[in-house]
C-alpha cells in the first residue's frame, strides 16, 4: 500500500474514533448521567476545544501533507475552523476581554463571525467556480430573493411585528441581521448542493457537506431563536452537535478522491434540479406576499421586505433580458456563420456534383464508345450492361443480353474457365484468358481475349468488368502461318518439316507399341526435263496433279 494512502486511512480512523468518543462523552453522559460530575459547563467547553483543535490540526495536516489539493476551498475551511477555535478559546478562558462599541457583542463573536464568513466564502467559491457568468448572477439574485423573503418572515414572527428597525441599537441590528442571514445562507447552500452538481472528489464528500451545511444552519437557528426557551441541557446538546458537524468536515478531508472516473457527482438530475431551483425565488416571494395579504397589516417589516424582494425580482428579470439579448446576438452571429457555412457547403456540393456528372459522362463515353467490347456483370455472372461494340460484335441488341447469364455467350467447353475467373474476381483478383464465342448465326466461332477486373466499392466486390479483345482475325492468321510452315504452297501437302515431324512421331509410336511401319519413296521420272523445257509453271501443274492423285489413293485423314 502507498505510504501516503496508509497515513490517510490512519487519519480517517483516528477522526472516527474521536467522533465516537466525543459523542459518547457528551451525549451519553448528558442524557444517561445528567447529574454526574463529568457533565459540567467547563468540561463540555474543554471537550469542545479538544474537538475543535483536533479538527483544525487534522485539516492543517491534510493541507501540508498534500493529502488534499491546496485550493481556496480547503484553505478557507481551515481558516474558518481556526477562527472558531480562537473564538471559543477566548470565550472559555475569558481572555482578551476587550469591550467593543457594539452592545452585546464581544471579541469571541468577532471570531465566530470570521468563522461563518470564511465558511460561507469557501462554499460560495466552490459553487461559483462551476458556474458561468449568467448562472452566477442568477444564483446570487435567487439567494437574495429567498433570503429577503424568509428573513422578513423570520423578523416579523420572531421579533415584535411593530418594531421599527430605525429605532434599534447598532448591536441589536447587527446581531439580529448578520447571524440569521448567515445561517439562512448556510441552509440555502446546503439545499443548493442537493439540486446543483458540484465537483467533489467523492460522492461521500457531497453528502457530508450537505449534512454539515444544513446541520450547522438548523443548529444555529435553534440556538439563536430558542436559546431563552431551551433548558440548559438542550443548549449543551446543541453546542455538542455543532462540534460533531465540524468533525465531519475533517473526516471529509481524509476521504481519498475517486480516480476511476472524473465526473460531476449529484443527487438529483442536474436538469431537473436547475428547473426546481428557478422556482424557489418566486415561491418564496409568493409566500411572503400571501402572508402579508393574510395578515392585513401595515407592518413596516413586511412592507420593507416585500419592496426589497420585488427589487431583487426586477433585477433578476433584468438579468434575464440581458441574457436573452446576448443569446439573440450570439444566435444572429451563429446564424450568419451557419448561412455562410451552408452557402459555402452548397457551392462545394454543387461543384462536386458537377464534377461527378462530368466524370460520369466521361466514363459513360469511354464505356459506350470504346472500340473493344465491354460487359458489366454481377457476382453471379448476370449481364448488367454492355457497350455498343459488344452488341455489334455479337450481333444482338443490348436489351437482349442484359439480364442473361454471360455464360450463354461462350462455348460450353470454355464455361468452366470463365466460371473460375469470375470466382477469382470475387476474391478481388483480376484474370485474363482466351474464350470462344458463338456468333449470331450460331455457326461462326469468334475468339475473344477476355480480361476480368473486379468492381471494388469500399473494399467490397459488386461484380466485374469483362473487357474483350476480338482476336478472331489474329487467330486465323496464326492458323494460316502455321499451315504455311508445315505445307508446300504449290501442292498444299505436307513439306519436309511436316514429313520430319510425322516420321519422328511414327518412330516413337512404333517404339512404344513394338509395331512396325514402312516408308515409301516415290520418284517422278523426267520431271526435271519437263520443268526445264516447258517451264516452272508446267512443272507446278504436274506436281499439283501428282498430289491430287496421291490424295485419291490415301485416307482423307492424312494431311
């Protein structure tokens, strides 16, 4: 295990042990043994100071050991706990008894005020950092509306309804306004975290902070408004509960961050939460107005509260109009950019479409008017298209060939070779071969040199191009050349090369079969005299006649 992580776990368990010990000491002795000597105001204050010192040292250690990120949030939280510790230390041991110009307000209350200020600032900063400028404006405005509405009701209900703020002392106004408003802000921030996602390193931290904010606010409310009506044991209980929430803050600092996924942790869906938070200010104003109408009073408190709330509502609507104006301006800019983009894109598409049409026309021209036949077939050998040269060469209209198997064009003896070539084309490979084709009259045989090229679209085969070269004339010329090479031009019978080949073949056959064969020599008497006296033309006629008589005596299969 990582040593740093090991220390984090040790610190976590120490704080848990401190929490359990403090709860056991305060609450068990407070309710089970209320008259025990341990339960005294001094012991409670001393134990509270120990808890506050533990929380402060734990936070300071977490920051200095870099277990938590050195940011504004945790620095403000640590400063707040330090101020709370100093204030309670002064209050417990009665040191620095400095008289302040504000009545009922001493130096320990100053540090308590610092505690609340830094504590509020930390969470305000945390939430504000996750908001854009309009969300920040709405959040501040909504808080002002809700605080004004609720505080007006609080002032009217918990103070004298007819009391005039102008005739109160500075100390009374300060204490009556500052602390309740701060407690109300703590409560609202806790509620805000429920509906608005905040980036914390672990979801458990989010739950702890919500518990701490709402718990501190409710505890402070009860202590502030009901202090005179509560028993001494209840007041001690609230003080101890306050320190329990501080211990939870130190525990939250020891929770390791979740590195598996960086995402916003939230309890309620942010979209729904945003809509719900937008209703709260108007709901608070509606409650305030409804309460004012119900009371049917001309209380300065209610009238002033309604006016201030109405001013904040107007400010909020002004912000809405400003945002709408900016959004409209942004939308116009976006629309102009979009129009330009669409226009440019349209021009590009038109140009590409024109280029595509031109390329198609070029390909069609190359395909249709190519001097050599070209067929387009699918993967099964069905003719999809054929150019003019192919139709003319086969003597058929293209409509009569399209949709038919290309195998019907070729001789049955060559179909197996063609089928093998088409299968090879399916494997994205070209092939070339010589095939024989039936002409329109079904008598003449044409010789085609065929090249089969696969049609590839996105690395998939969708058929083949069959490019044809008519080699019938070349084949005939090859046969003529071959005939002239082995036959005499005058007598049209085999010449000396042909004789030598046939003799070699007969010898090999006789050796293989152990048969015998004979060789007959025939001489034409006085042929030289005829050739010399009558001319070569007469000699050629004599040779033709002799060859003709030989053919009548021999088998027709002998060349």
